[in-house]
């Protein structure tokens, strides 16, 4: 029976032809793909898992003298320079000529592009090796999803000029997208901040090249100006009651409120109106990149067909009021952000199309969380949540509904 390979031996075997590659870029892409398997299987803190693997690999292979072993050691050291022992690694005497160019790149351009609503932003940077023998100019693309709060996918490849031109052309032809030159320091901060969240996900996005290119993306980001980003990211502070009140008042005095008849609701509907506006603000605050003025067809769908059913208990007046409030607020927010009229119209039409499904979900209660369902039943039974005696009596009478144990 063959002796089982250690993970380090398996990597050495997979990299046995590294010296036959044509450039430092090819070698770095191979090294990143090998480290991608470590990144993908880690259950948490994936960046640190890769760093520890590289440190262990460098220790375990320190006496290997073959050209392939010394070259892949140099590749890993270039990709993860903060791994223990990486600073002491040098290409071997028989390493390819391009080995001296590993990691030695400089920025040649930075751009960003995305949808006008702010659901997603893609950051694009191009790099060239200090010496041409390192390899061709190449591009890094990182997709940040602001609704999830992560860097959803990354990619490194070429030709760089073609990738930039394709992105520019797509955005030029689509009125709902934009393209601009980007500050490299901002790119490093934004991609890095969201990558830190991605690295700690229990499950990675299913598609794309996130795992295989993650190490190379980290190495390229580190060459951009700006301080290294700490692992933890600061949350956007919640809106104060004063700010929330100011936002609501401004909206109720807007043309959009007039258009949807929200400036003159009957006294009996005022409570529902303000409750619904509060739900909109609460939902906006639930995003990592919280912004009460960022509404799109996607955000509206998340709110109207999912979040509100799991997080709020609506009576019939609230349910009747909510779609109208959402349409008015989304139109107001679009104007505040300066979105094209067509973009605002697309969101309004999307919300209108969602209303039947919203009504169905409201009537069935199928997406209610257990806690929301319990509160809804409490209210349906006419129990005052502020009456502790009545509340305790109701809980005792309905204990079989609230637990898995009917006893």
C-alpha cells in the first residue's frame, strides 16, 4: 500500500511542473489555485488558514532542493508574504528566469463600475511586472455586493486592456450602469473590507473564482496605496431617533408623498403610515452598508417578499398601506440620489408587480418566523402584549404551539 501523502506532499506533486510555466504570472496563478483548496475547505477565518498552511508548507519543505520545490516555495512566499518564514525564502539556483519577478508588480490603472442603484460595485485594476519577463499586464476584478455585504467574487486574468475595454463598453451601452476612474486607496479599502467578511463566511458563494484567485487578489491589493485593513470592520452607526424623524418629515413634505396620497391620510391611518415608514428605515439599517436612500428592485423584493414577513407583524391596515408607502419612499429616494427617471420607474413598476405576491404571503403567513407567528396569534386572540397577566395566561394556554413538546 502506498504511503499516504501529507497535504504538503500533495501540493509539491501538483506543482511538479511549475518550472515549465512561461511566466511569474502563470506561476502565481497556479500557486493561488493550489492555496484555493485550503481557502475553500476552511470553516472560518480563511485568510488565516491559508497563512498557516503556507507557514507549515515552508517549514516542511525547507530541505527540498529540487527546482520545482524551491520555485513553488518562492511562489507561496510572494502570494502570502506575511506567513511565518516567507521573508527568508529565495528562489533556488535552478529556478526559472522569471522567478525573480514573483510579486514584483506595479499598478497601471484603477476603475470601478456598477449599477445606478448601488446593489453591486465592481472594482477593476490593472498591473504590470517591473520586468517584462515576469509576464503580461493583467487585470484584477472584484465584485462587491452591497446587499449581502461581501466581496462576492474575484478574478485575475488578461489581457488587461481587453477586460477594461469590455467593462467600459458594457456600461456605456446600459443606462442603468456607470463606469469611472477609481482611487486605488479606496479600491483597496472597499474590496479588503468586504473580503474580510467573505473570509469568515460559513459557506462561500457557489460560483466564480473566489477561492482559486483569493490569494493572488490579496497579494495585488497589498501593492495598492493605503494602510492594511484590520480584520474587523466597523458597522455603520444606526440612525438616531432625531435623524429618523427628520427623514420622515422631509419625505411627507415631498412631491412623491403627494403623488401617492401619503400627505393627507386619514387620522385612523396615521399609525399605519408611520409604522410602515419605520419598517422601511429598519430594513435599510439591516444592511452592512446601511443607507435609507438606497432602494432598487432587488432591495424592494428583499423587503416586501421576505424581510417584512419575518420581522414584523402587520394588521390589515398596515398590509394595505405598506406597498404604497414603499413606492412613495423609493421614488423619493431615487430623486434624492439623482437616479435617472427610468431607474426610478423600473423600481416602481417592480414594486407594483410584487403586490399580489406580498398579499398572498401576508394572508398565508408562510414566511413568518416562529416569534413573529406567535405575536401575530397573540394579537389575533385579542391579548394586550402590555398586560403581563393576560400575556402569561395566553402563553400557558398556547404552550403547545410555542414548543416542540406538546406537554
